[in-house]
C-alpha cells in the first residue's frame, strides 16, 4: 500500500501542505474544526510523519553517531552500552559503526555522519588512523560544527572533548603487582599493535621494571597481529626463559594465553601468573578465573555521552579531557601476595 504523504492529504482537503503540517502537529494557527478533520483523515490513512525530513528542517536529528574500532573487544561493547543508556535517557538515538581498525572504513562512516544525519559524534580512533595520523574526515566533521568526543584512542592534534583511560598507570600498576607477588621475567602479549593504548601500557610496564631495577628485555614482548600463530609465538617465549608472569592486553588474548600455558603443562598461578585487560564475561568463567584490569567501559560510555550532550546544548564551553582510572580485579590466575 502506497504511503500517504502530507501532499496527498493537502490534495484531499484542497489546502496547502503547510496547513496539513500544522494540523497534524496540533498547531493553534488553524481552526479546530479543520484541524480535527485533517487529523482524523491522517489517522484513517495511517499517515506517519517523515522524521528525518522534520529533523533536517529543525536542524536536529536527536541522533548520536558512534564509531568504534573493534566490536569483538568487550571493552567497546561496555562503552556502547553506557553511551546508549545516557543517550536514551536524554531523548537521543545512536547509530554505531565499526571501523575494524581501518582508516578508510572509518572515513566512510564519518562521511555518512557528515551528511546531516547526526547531532554529535563519539569516536575511538582506528589503529591505522593513529599510525598514519589520518584525521581529514574527522577535521571535516569538526569544521562543520558537529560536536565530537574522542575516547580511549585519542589524538592531541584535534581540539575537542576527550575521555581517556589512564593506560600508562594501568600498565605500571599491573606490572608492579606481578613483581610484588614474586613473578620474574614478566612477558606482555600485545594485540593492540601500535595504537596509543598499547604504547602507553607498555611505557607503564617499562616504568615498573625500571623502578625495581629490572632490565627491559624486548624478547619478552609479543606484538600479536591477527595473522600470527599465538601457539607458536608462545612456544618461542616459554622456551626462551622461565616466565613468571604474563600480561595480555585484552580479554580474548588473556584467555588464549591461559589455554596455551595450561596445554604446555604449566600450573596457573603457581608456575605462571596471568593478568588480562577488560573485565568481560569470559574472564570470570575460565579455569582458573582470570585476574583482570577493569577499564570501567560502561562508565566511560556514560561519561562520553554526557560530555557530548552537554556540548550539543552548550557549544561555547571550553573543551574538557576526562581521565578514568583502572581497577585490578584479583581472581585465581595470579599468586597470592606473600
């Protein structure tokens, strides 16, 4: 059945489209008798207003765009949950896109959002974008007066609101914890490549080693790409030295490391202690349950959405950068403090 438009209703009553629009929006500018007739006819014909057209006319869409680099990482799932919660509470919908760590995919999403579909944007930069400093599409969004909040993976080259995790401190505290429980030769398995997040965590790791006068050994760092065979790389690592602790820089990696280590006959935590990042469901239900660094993803999502909505309503305010601290959730995959 053909969708009834304002033009169809206007033709039926031989009035202007503007008059019909006022009637269906219950305006006091036309007579009650005509308004009631138009409203009854519109209801009878199942008329539904074109919200996008109305929003564009009002220069508002009540929609927030969100771009994340990896939906398989539970941290970003938690962030999306927090964003949607605050957005819905404030009358906004969200449209989410995944860049899959690709600068070109990210740019296509931003071009779509730049076409008047959103009131504001929340984004965590793709690894490729960070590596090559490709920010043209994002600069276009900002230049078109669309408010932007960067989170987690950010850049200093753009002026906007930001929410960051204290990844340096997280890497430092995690390494220090493993040293304090008696772990020597602490390895890092890094699936985050050369993103700002991975770099900062590694800097924190190095800082903790330095503080305890432990020499940094680059052979204890596994930089894991999607194409790499983790089993083989772990074999090299475990044959290289007696490893006392391993830090996996995301949840899935930590779970995989745990399974590889157990399959090689090591006892976790007595032989090797393991700590992962991002406190998701997987880490709770493996055996032994994994000690994890919680980045408080839901809270970060709520914070980014609140910042963005405030920016939409108060565009002239100074930009803010909020820093969120991490927490270590100790479970069974690490030795007890001596």
